[in-house]
C-alpha cells in the first residue's frame, strides 16, 4: 500500500492473488492465514475481493448481469 491507512496499491504488478474460494468462510480462512503471515509489514494488506463486485461502475450492466437483481 502507498500508505497504511489507504487502499491505494503502490505496485499493482506485485499484487498477491491467493485464490478463488467457493464461499466466504473458505476465503476468510485463507485471508486470515495470509494476513497473520505479514502482520509485521504495515504496507502489506490482504483483502477478500468479491469477484461479482469487480466491475466498472461507469459501464452499464448487460442484460445477463442484470439477471441477478
């Protein structure tokens, strides 16, 4: 992170993607394990990213994306 209090990445080429999990509980367990391994590094943070939420907010949804509403 550029600053420990922000969510801005300093170097996006160095993002550590841990995995894709079938449910939140499994993702949480993986997140907790990785976060504990880097507890002494204030510039290293792990997040649980919901793939279905990672889309361009400015782009309009397609008909298929709207089916989930």
